[in-house]
C-alpha cells in the first residue's frame, strides 16, 4: 500500500478547518452527515459551535450522532437532543440521533470478535460523511480520534454495548458486566470502524476524516467530569485514510516536547490504545505509513 496523504495545519480556526477539508480534493454532495461527538453534559472538550459551525454550514451538513450505552444525559433521544442544543450544535445545523428510529446490522467480514456492527438506522439516509473527530485521551480506549468516532460513535446504543462487550452482548443493561480483555476491546473498535468504511464504500458514499487536536485531556468528551487538558493544542489533521489520520495524532503526541504529553502517552498505553492502529491496518482499513503535508 502506498503512503497515505495526511494534511496538517497548526491553526485551529473556522477558516483553517474549511481549508484543510478543501485540501482533500473531495467535493461531498447530496445529504452530508457530519459525525461529531455532542459531548456529555458537563464535559468541556467537545468541538465547539463557533469552530465547526461555518464548515458544517458550508456543506449544508447535518450533525449525526447515536445514543450512548452508558447512563448519562445522552442515552435517550429526548435528553440527547437537549444536550446537543445546550452545547450549541442546533444553532447551526439539524441534529439527527441516528438510532432514534431503530438500527440495522452491517457485516464484518474478517473480524475475530464481532460478527457484525449495529448502526443507527438513519445512517442509510446520507449520501456522504465527514468523520469530524476530537482527538484526545479516553478512559477506556486510551485515545479517541477518527477510528473511535467511526466505531463507537456510529454504532447504535445496542451496537455500542456489543462493541464494548467484544461481541458478547447487545443489551446496554447487561453488557457492562461482561468480562473482557482490553486488547479485544481495542480490536473490536477497529472491526466496527472497518465495517462502517466497507458499508459506505459498497454504497458509493464517500467519507473524509478530520481530527481536531485541541483540549488534549486524558479523558474523553463522553466523560461528564472530563479533566483539564494536559498539553497544548497541536492543530488539525485530515486524510482520506482513517488509520493514517489517527497515526498522525499519535505521532504528534509522542514527538511533542510538551511536558504534559507524557500524561497523555501513559493514558494511551495503559489502555493499549495504540494497538488499534496495526490491527486496523491488518484489517485493510488503511495504512500507518503516511506523508504529512503542512498547509
């Protein structure tokens, strides 16, 4: 596989977000779904309306999300929409909780853990997708960027339970009690992300990957008590390859001279977070070999 192109800008502004998307050379048309995390009520790190609003409006995009499998303020459609409004997303776009009207299964061809992925029914309504991730740490996965945003993020509530239990249980009320090995969970996320990529490709629905590397907390935006950032903002990376864009984020964190980078590195490695990258590459989802192009 040839090197993937990963575009990079140090600037984190509405203008630079639009510019890095345009660098990808893909014109997304039709009904565009923009997958972002709406952020748990209480979290601070989610991508803010003033940063992403102009970009989403330019695409005439719809914010797409699914309900959470854990107890919180986003595990029902009604509560989730309230949080989305509170966090400013409804101020610039429609918000579609994709599993509001059900779910469907998409196949996983070569998985060790999952037999299928369960995604929000409304995913089928979109002609093209922007995977717009906030790259940061994660309590369970080590880190979250485009691969996590595509696996856990696009999975329905039951689908999230299925991934978190490594294919043992689809019921959010019982899945959390299933014992599992950490490496199996990390690999399950890669399998689910690959299933979504395959589904989109088979249905001629293009997808682009953008990761905003700001508010670099060791915790995810799904954490209501998300800790403060441990290091300075890094910029934005974008690619047509989800593995390459996540690898670029990891490389930025590991190459950083920022003292706090060590805290994020420790969080990522404690949860075997980096292991998602070679496994996703093995599944054919993308490559860890990339060329960084600064814009």
